[in-house]
């Protein structure tokens, strides 16, 4: 005769686990000795080993119970169905893990370890086209591009990236934007009522439709959160500038 402690050692588990299996009906209660202690036999031990094997593969307890229901006749069919479902789930998990590992490999191969490859490539293009760009400008561009990529989806951001590269490919256009960016950065120290705010906004209204034609407004998949987050990162005068420009250029409309 086998005690619960001996059975636990055989199955490499604990007596607490065995008692839990009893409580949920996964392992039938064995007969009791005269002193009230459980007394297990070979069938009990084999049942427990089957349970532990399926649990070790990752099956939840309810599915283990369903798989082992009706032994011995329906048991093999139930076990096979459960294991096939588990195999399909593990296949999906493996694909997700492979995708994450590819993303990690991509990040580890670059200096910038946090942004996506597409955003990092655009920032490299910007740095090459405008080597004198201020750190604040580069940081803001990075934030905005990451927000657009996430909020707008891959297809919309691909179009944004294409227009971005087309702008950077024209040195004259880059010079015009760089000159405007310097004036915009200077607004960080200005008051919203400063006349310079309206002047810089007027320049943005003129530059915007010319340099960034196409879809306007916040990204189609965004509820406005990404755009509001970008505006919140600006100084009061800079935000006022963008809002004023938006009256004539929907791309800047909050």
C-alpha cells in the first residue's frame, strides 16, 4: 500500500498538489485505511503520473480533466485533441517569439536601441541632410515620428516616410525648413502673445501644404491622443504657433 507522501515522491510533486487534484476532481479519492489515511494503488499512481505529464506540457487543469475523462475508452481521443490544440497554441507562441527575436536582433545591430528601424532610418537621413540640426529639434522629430508610426499604422506611416524623404532629398527645401526650425525653437523662450508667434505660424502655413501634401489631420487610427501628446510637449508659445498655423493648414489642426 502507498501513502500520499510516497506517491508525491514518486510523481515528483507535493502532497499539497495531490490534495488539490482531489479537491477539483482531477484525481479520485482513494480508499482509506482504518486509521483514516489515504491508501493509493497502481491505478491511482498511474493516473497521477498522467496528470503531471499533461500539466507539465502546459495544459490547464480543466483541459487535463477533459482529456482524461472516460478512461480508458474516450481517454486517448480526448488526450489527442487536447495535445493537438496545445501544439497549435505553441506554434503561435513560437512564431511570436521568433518575431520578437528578429526585432531584438534589429535593435542590437543599431546604435539607437529603442526606436523602430524605419524611424531610426529617417532620423539618420535627417542628420545627414541637416547636420546642423539642434538636439532639441532632433529629439522632437524622433518623438513625433514614433507617435505617428504607432497611431497611424504601418501603411499610413509608410506614406509619411516617403514624403519625409522626398523633402530631405532637396537641399534648398532642407535649408528653408532648417531656418524655420531655428525660429520655432526660439519660441520656447517666448510668450504666447509675442508677435513672433504669429510670424512663425504664417511661415508654417506657407511651408506645410507645399512640403507635406496629401492626407491631413491626426492619423486615421488615432483618437487624437498622439497629436495632443505632441502638442503637450511644446512650450505655450510653440503650441500657439502650431494652432495658429492649423487654421490655414489642416495638418496642424489639433
